[in-house]
């Protein structure tokens, strides 16, 4: 009957191969989560409870417990336990929130306990729970103002990202991540000169900021935001001036790096979001540092339980197509090739100024002003006198040509010939449709021949001038296609091609200007607007490793390779181009090898501790 009931409810006992096992006095309990990883609702745990080979018939009491943290009281989620026959029990429970929980199973023999985390696989027994890693600070370093100013801007932008994540939102993160990366790019050259280790952390911060902007979901964005804060806090620990007017908080419930930087003294948790904005407490400016290692000397062995607890994951080195993602900051500009200057070829006076302000739109053929010119009046008079002798008279033809050179159109000359009298007032027409960007005259002004009186710029087509960083210049060439987005026009994207690369790199910014043309039929693209210009450049098939696997150690790049017996071995590699989520591997790895792709910094910390211990023990033994 019990089996029939469970079958009708869609619940079937699982295989207990690989189940979590714990002892409760003389009772052994095996447990399997369903689903695994667990969520906040609809969780089940299958239990096999036995004393020796005999099933225990007394129902266990199952509780999920989150311990007290600060002002937050201890929370319990009591499971509904149903018998499933032959010592099997099905415990069903919901959780009021995410985070880390303890699962207690009380049996006649005692209590069995495991830890689990919402969103992470598996149950971790008490014997497998690792001690938390030790924070490591960089030595104090006085950074130049050229580094401090853009870094404070980057930290301010990261605080904007925090505010979004605290509201469970990801809209706008792409632009913020790009801005943080751009600010760090400005600081990196001088930072590396001041302290190479600070430069490594900033390079990591830039990577995580842009990865945060590309994240496809809230969990991914929070994970990259956590690593961004790890790097920023590490730099702040080296340069205390960066901490001015800022606060650092820590969340005890997240499975990511727990700290974050915030300008407001009122805590607003980006990891727990709206579920628990006040979870956490103010903390210290310390971070976990990446640690160099070489060969087998820094190899560490981390068991499956600790890997699960710390979120350490691995992935393969593989050969696949690689696409470089080049992003540049652009600005909308007037198309210089379409700008028209109104420059009368005769001197005169402004009689009737029809267009009297800059920014005014004009149409082709529209009267800009009425001109009175004694020189033009005399030329018209000479033309009419010559024409009286016949339209084909050489002097009449010469007079007509002179009027054309003085700026009259063929239609105006024909109207003059038909009237038979010279005009004291001649209308000057706009040669293009556009906007008045410069106006150098007012009503009644006098001007000389060759003096510019108006500048008119059309908006039917505009330029986008993108500042491409010097390291990205090899990937951007004339004719390259870019996707262009603007903060002013959210949700829209434009495609354009590079039609010019300036033949120089800016001395201050170390960027090369790439110019793209954009049609602007509806005139929504206005000069001065900023744009995000993105080039996706396919490089073909390359040997690649996930970017999250690579550590920056001075001039070296380091990965942890899976060895025999669960050993993780540090290895120096040479990387090439960086793709959207991977590095090209030029040397140091082979296709099919397995590397650590998540939790790399924790493995590095363990490696450093192991190497330091071995060095200590290699001494005289008396210390």
C-alpha cells in the first residue's frame, strides 16, 4: 500500500549508491537529496535508517536548521516524514530562504547531521566540512593619482551594480560592467608600474566586471560581482585611501565571496537581494589572494566534500572556435564630409536675416538671409546691359558666368534676365538640409568676400568614433563590422562598418580611433551621444581554456591541472588571444587535460599554505 501511494504521488525510492552516510550511535543513516541541488521549495530527502542489517521502524524527526546570525534568529524547517517501507523514509520540506542549512535527522540511536546549500549539489557530512580560508592582505602601496581617480570611479560604478543586484535586477549591468572595465583600463598601466600584484588584481577586476555585464542570469551576475569585489577589496587593502568614505560588509549566507563595497552606511545586501537586504554585518578590508605555484611543489589534494563545499569545479582543455570580443567607447560625431559652409563670394550687408539662431533646422533651398551687395548689383547691371544686345552676345555670356561665380543660381539669373532690372536684394539659399551649427552674423552685419557666415551640418548620416585600446587594435581593421548600442536608446542595436582607422595612437589614452558610418534617417542619433561599440572577431579553431581557470601571477599565467588521485597541480602556461569566455593556449596544456575552472583562488590559497608548511618543515625542526 505504501509503495502504491508513493507511486501515485510520483515518488520512487532512488538508488542509494553514492548516498551520504552518517552514524547516529548504533544506527546508520543513508540520505539522498531529491532534487539535487535543492531549491527553496519542493525538496525531498530519502532516508535509509538501519541498526545493523535491521530496518528501524520508529520514524525519524527531520529538521533543516539555519543558525542564528547577528540579529536574525535561528530558523527551522520541519520536514513531513512518510514511511516508504523496509527502513526507508521520505522527508519533504520547504525552506523560507536560500543559503546554507544543516539537515538534522534524529533517530532512536542519536542524531545524524549534514550540511547543504541551496543551489549546490550534495550533502556534506560534519567530517567533510572544511575550515574557512584565511584572509590575506597585500602590502601597503601608495598608488599615484592617475590610478586612484579612475579606481574610485570604478568603485562608484560597482556600487551602482550592487544597488541593482540588491533589487534582484540585472538590467543595466552590461553598461555598468563596461564602464568599470573602461575605468580600470585607464588605471592599469600606472598601477602595474607601481606594484605588479596590484596590477594583477585590477586585471582580474576588469575581467569579472565585464563578465558580470555579460551574465545571462541573476546568479551568474552575482558570482562575477563577488569576484569583482574580492579584487577591489584586495587593492583597497594595499591602498587605504581607496577606502575613504566607503564601507565593506560581509554576508554569512552566500556561497560566493561574501564581502562587498558600499558607499551608503545602511547595509543593502546584493547577494540575498530583496529576500534579506539586511542580512550581514560590517567587515574588514581583507580579501583572499591568488597565489603562485610551480610544478608539483604547490600541488594540493582536495577531497570531493571540500570541493563541493567551496564550489570548486573543473573543466576540459579543448580545441574549438574562438571569438575575440572587442569593446570600445564611442561617441557620435557630425559627418565632416557633409558639412557645408555658407561663404559669399562678394562683400555686402545682411538685410533680412531669416535664420537667426544656431541649432535651427533648415531645408535645402530655404532662404537664409537677404543680401545687399554693391558689387553684385553692379555685376547684374553689366549683365543686363550686355544682354540687351542679345543673349548670345559674348559680353552677355561672360556676364552670366560672372554672376554664377558670384554665387547666383541659374534660376536666379534667369529671373533677373526676365525682370530686366538688377536686384538690390538677393536671397541666399541653403545648399543642404541640416542644422545651423555656427552663425557669425546678425541682422545688419557687413561682411567681406570669402567670409563664412553660416556652417550647416546634415544629420542624415553620422560618424561613430570608437576609441580602440592598443592591445585590441590588431583585431579591428577597415571594413570590420560592429554592433553599436547607446544608453539613450535601450534595447536597440545598430550595425556599421569601420571606414577609417586613424594612423596614430593617442599618447595619453593609448587608443586608436576607428571611425564608423551610420545612417540616421530619423535623426535620433545626435552628436555627443556616447555609444558602446562591440566587435566580435572570429579567430577560427584554437586550443582554449576557460578564462576563469587562469590566474595572473606577475608576468606569468597559472592554472591548476587535475592530476592522479585528485591532486591539483599548478602549471605555468602561455596564453594568446582572449575570447568571450576563454583564453587561447599557446603552450603548457594539452587537449583533453582537466583544469580547475571555479574556486581557483581557494585552490591557490591552499597551495600557498601547503608550500609554506613544507618550507617551514624543511628547516631545522626545532621551531
